[in-house]
C-alpha cells in the first residue's frame, strides 16, 4: 500500500533507539523527510546515518530533551513545520509509590504528559493551516492495565491520553489526527531497564525474568520494534484521516479485557 505521505516531514522523538527508531525508519521508507530527536548526539548521529543508508532517504537529527523547554525549542528549530509528530519518551523505573517524591512526579509529568502536550501545541496550528497533520503518542499498555509499580507512568501517560481525547475531536475536521499507541512488552532497551528495576523485589535473575515475561504473553514472545513502526506509519498515512482520538493496543494479546 502506498501510504500517500512521500514528501511530508516528520519529527520523531526518541528516534535513535527502540520503537522511536523503528517509527523513523518506516516513515523514511515511505519517502518522509524525517528528523530524529533524542538526548545523546552520538546515538542520534549513528541512527540517522544507518536509517539514511538503509532507506536512501536522508535523515536529520537534533539533540533535544523532550522534558525541557530548550529541548523542545531545539527540535522545532531543526524541523520547523512537521506534518507528522511522534511523541515518545522513556518511562521511569518501577518502584513503590511511598518512595516517590514530588520531584519524581513532576519529572514524570514533564516527560510523559506536559512535554508531549507542549509539542502538540507548537505544531498543531501549522498542521491545521496546511490541512494535513498526524500526531502519534507512543504511550504504554499500562494505561489500560495498570501495574502498581508503574504508578508514575500510569498517572502521567493517562493524563496525556485524557487531554488528547478532547483536542483530537476538534482537529480532525481539518485532516489533523491525534492517536496513541499502547505497546505491551517489547524487546527494547526500555524493557531491559524495566526488568532490571524488578530484580531486587523478585529475587530472580535477569535471564529468568526476561524469559518468563516473554513466555507469559499469549503470543509467547516479545514484540519487535518494527511492528510498532509499521502500525505507526499507517496512523500517519493519508488513508487514516478518519481515525482519531484512539488508543490502540499492540501487545500480543496481553491485555485480558474485551474492550
């Protein structure tokens, strides 16, 4: 399928690793002019070069922290008028809510709610003027199936989804859609950190937890980042203009509910 987005521009946060990189790669394959943003210049430069070689489509990069106003300024300076925005930020390590301070909560809100909302604010009016915009927030299955140890993520990411639900219904008449992806357990660096954060409480080794977590999924495995990239690219396509304000699970059937 031709997704109809060749020649569009995209700004992808967290684009140097994992699911963000997979989204950037798939968009570049579709002929989108992609700029990836993250904090580490070395991994960004390497990822941009590798995606460019693989797709034959030059990929730009910018060192930009989504949680900081100056980082969001830098991202917009590097990609001033994106047609596509991918918001993607790592969540905090698992923990006990009794140990979390106000600073912990504010940091989580900056990364997973306030930073993404500010990026939407910065780009959405331009998208409306151009009569095309696709915004995808990579969130987490935990907003539908919350785990106590992920309370910081549950709270902040749910706030983002609640905000999007209202805005997305105002922008869709202008061909600007906003949707959320809810990944489950994927074989990424973030999953490695998550399991490392569970070691002390579990009394098990990393290898034991890693194998158990993958085997416990109905699919019998972890998801691969490329699977998120493909779904993200469709949500960014010309054909997806009637799909907005949705939170779409991609978790191998791990969510146990009907709705």
